[in-house]
C-alpha cells in the first residue's frame, strides 16, 4: 500500500522512480532491508530504459547486498551500476566501483579485486554532479582514485610503491574532518603497517561521524579500529570497540558487518577470554559468512578457533583446522589475511609432531616479513625458524626473535616466543633457563589477560619444576578487564586511550557524574589507583600516549 503513495504523488515516471529510490535509500540506511528491497523492485519496474535511473537502482541494490546479502551478488550489481552510469554520472560510477572493490575484498576474490581497483573512475575535480543529483554523505570523494592506486600495489606485494601512492591520502587526512576520508586514510595506514597512525586516524573518523550525526559508516569504522587495536596488542580496547560495532551493525541491519565484528571478537577471546566465548562468536560469524560468501570473515573465525586450540594445548587440532586455510587449494583463506596465521600453523604442526614439512610455509612467511607491512613479522619469522631449525641453531634463533620483539610492540607475541623458547629449553633439560623464560612469558600473558595462554604457561612451569606455578588464585574482590561489565569496559578503554571524563561522557552519551561512578568502580575492581595504571593494565603494560598524540582516542 505504501508504494501506491509514490504513484499518486509523482508527476512523471522519472519522478516516481526517483522518489522510490530515495525511499529505498532511507530504508537501507535505517536497517529496513526488506522494505528497501521492495522499493527497489518497484523502482526497477518503473525505470524503463532510463539509464541513469537504472544505474541508481543497481547501485542501491549493490550497497544493500554489500551490508546484508551475498557479496558476490553485490559485486556484480555494483559493476553493472558503474557500467550503466557511464559518462553521464562519473560520481556514481566512482561510488559503485569503490563499493564493488569492498565486495570483492569481502568475498576473497583476488582477481575481481585487482580488476576493480585497476578500472579508472572519477570525474574531474571541477566537474559538478549531474542535474538532479546533489552531493550527499556517503558519496565517494576523489581520494578513492589515490586509495585504489595504492591498494593495487598492496595486493601485488609492492609495499614501497604502495606507500608512495598512498602518501597524499595520509597527508590530506590531517586537514579533514570527513569520516569517510579519515576511514580511508586509516585503512591505508593499517595496510602499510603503521598501526599507531591507523588507530589515530580511525579514532578521528569515529569522532567525526558522531559529531556530524552520520551513523551509517560507524560500524565499518569500528571494525577497522578494533582490528588495528588487535594488531597493536590492545585487546581490551579491541573488544570494547568490536562490541560497540556489533551493536551498531545490528541496529542498521548490517549483518555482514556484524559478522565481521563477531569474527574480531572471536580473535579477541582466543587471547583474553574463554574457549566457549571464542566458539560463540566464531559460530555467529560463520552462520552469516557461509551463506553470504564472506571469505575474510570465515578465515578470521577459523583462525580464532585454531588459536584457542593452541592456547589449550591442542596443537594437532589447531594444525588440522589451519592447514586447508593456508595451503594452496580451493579452501585457502582470504588473500589478505591467511599469511598472518602462518606462525600458528608452524607452531601447531611442530608441537603436534606431525609428519609434515612446514619449511615451505616459513619461506613464504619470510617473503611477507620482508615487505615491512607488519612490524611484528620479523620476530615471528625468527620464532618459526627456531621451531623448524636444526638443534644447534635453535638457541640463537630464539635469542634473535626476542631481540626483534624489543624493536616492535606486541606483548602477546613476545610472550608466545618466550613460552616457545621455555618449552624448548625444558625439553633440552635446561630447567633453570626454562623457568626464567616461562616466568617472563607468564607475566606477559597476565598483562594481556590471555587466560588460556596463562594456564598453558603455568602447566609448562610446573613441568619445569616450579612448584609455585599453580593456577592463579581468584580474588573475589578483584577482577580482570575482561570481567568488567560492557559499559565499564567501554569507559575503561576510552580512559586508557587518554580521554577525559567529559570526553568519555560525550562519546557514550552519559553524564560526567555517571562516567565518574563507572570509573571509580573500575579502579576498585581492577585494583588500580591511577589512570596511568589503568592504561598499563588495559594496554598490556604500556601507555597509549606518545608525545602529544592520542593513538586510538575516539
């Protein structure tokens, strides 16, 4: 019945179709997927042979499927929209191609992604939108041309050239408050391995979106911010932002983005939570990823499960889970993610004593580490080499890995190397040295809140003759960060990032008094006495301030 209103009020077929498309876009942005699809179907039937209207219809359909549908279908619709837009609407063509690249990335289709970012798009800077089409939030600015050029070199493995191409985008980001511009710049910093800059830019994007009342991209911004914090080792902040992003995606009906947040939470809990929490979020992610073809989400969820298996000492199960994701074949994981899981596969295979040569995977990872996109990769590579080396070379390789960890942030990976080294020393009947490394690993895992890995390390310490390495005694009056309420965790995460009480209140739509109340409870329950101690606890033993910057400050 609602569709007839447009038929009655519009004067021409073009007017009716435009109104239907506007209504469909509002429904999409409001999370009403079925309503949007019904309106798009009506617009398609009235558009006739009008190329601009048909292009807009396909564009909206593609954007809708990108957020809540099979991403391969979204990719095809968006490519059709770009082709249909042609020369009459190069702004629309550019927006469609940018979204088509997102769909190809989500689908893990390397060829489709590369072909999409190689396609030229964009109108001249002095051109104006076509008649009847105004600039609006969500349209793609000229930075897409810079971003696509840089990402082309990223996926081809030429990070030096990618950095050159993306530098103007990063430089321009210092002068903008546009959420989409800051998001794109933050993503550029993330793929180039500058995690500190990525967190700063994505935090600004989140704040800018809130200040402008632009909530459509919020869940997407939080996705990349949570991932950057995970890469930085700030697991509690990653959890807080992924949970916030999950709520935002659900409100807007963005099931594909919600699945991404579930996968990120599975990764977080594979470090700082329980196996059941990891399984819950991995299952939730896969329940959407499988029917919608979200290969990136599937890869992250399976990696989280394998890492939880490793934390519980189930090396063979972890290796069995990871092998098809990382080995060549039709089941290989996402082209932009699978390499990050190679150290887990190497460790799981060696610890399980499987009759499988993983030196080829180590060599592949060496090529990745040499690109310089991951500051922690050199140390992880040395750990992999130590695990697979000849007996006489292992000690020196472990020592090298520990030295390389000192040059890069990453409390969790540092602790993993200490654990691996301690296990190797214990098996070589060097218990005094083993206990030294294992105790250091335990401290690292405790600072990260990595409960599964703490338990595994305590078991190794007992095997090395440390009688004091029993399971940690639970103090009923003191919690760990992962045991805080969601609201307390959000407040603690923002304060740990350097926000004042008033800034936290504005961000979370609370009164300063309520923030103060939550913060007092956090201090009491965690047993900390200052903001500095809170930041150290939340961030794995290091504060987030660097000079005058606020990494991750939203």
